[in-house]
C-alpha cells in the first residue's frame, strides 16, 4: 500500500486552478497521478511522501532541470521573498518555510514550501524516533 500523497502544483497566477490535468501521454500515471501542470512551470511535479513537524520527505521532478526521488526538506525561515512550490502563495522574508537540505546544494535549493499548503492527510512520522537515512546526518 502506498503512503505517497501527490500534490498539484499551482502557479502564481489567479487562473492556475483552470490548468488542465496532465494527460497519461505526458506523464506516467503511477508516478504523477492527480498532478496538474503549472502554467508557469509545466514540467514541475511535487509529491510530499512523509511529513513531520520540522521536516518533509519530498519527491521533486522538474523536467530538464532536476529529479529527486526522496529529498529531505527542513523547516527554516525565509530569507528572501518567493512563492510556495505547492500552492503558489507568496512568501515574505521571515515566514516559516520548508527548504531542501543544502549539503550538497541541490539544483532546487532556492525553492520553498509553506507549511500551511501541506495536506492534512500527509503521512506523518514521529520525529522522536531515530532515522537511519544518511540525509539526516547533515540536516
């Protein structure tokens, strides 16, 4: 049974909700089921695989730029303005955001996800349990 939650990527424009769903001919239905293409970045797909209070495990697929099957993100404070990669909501400096772990610096290292844009049904993990993944050693 899969515990993966696929999230649509929305653009910053008001008509983003009208974006057409990705057809099976353009994406593997098992990999990106239910995802929609952003009018600004049509080739971006984001899936939150697991979530804890201060970290996320994200699948980030951006055609032609980068693909991270399981990328660890940590809760940080935004240092510059931007937009949420999931909702498209504007982000102001000083707001809490999730950002990719920066060792080594990933291609999507400047991206941000607002905690409020995470679905409530995202699989939760207990942050008090030790994790055996190497990505946590640098986080």
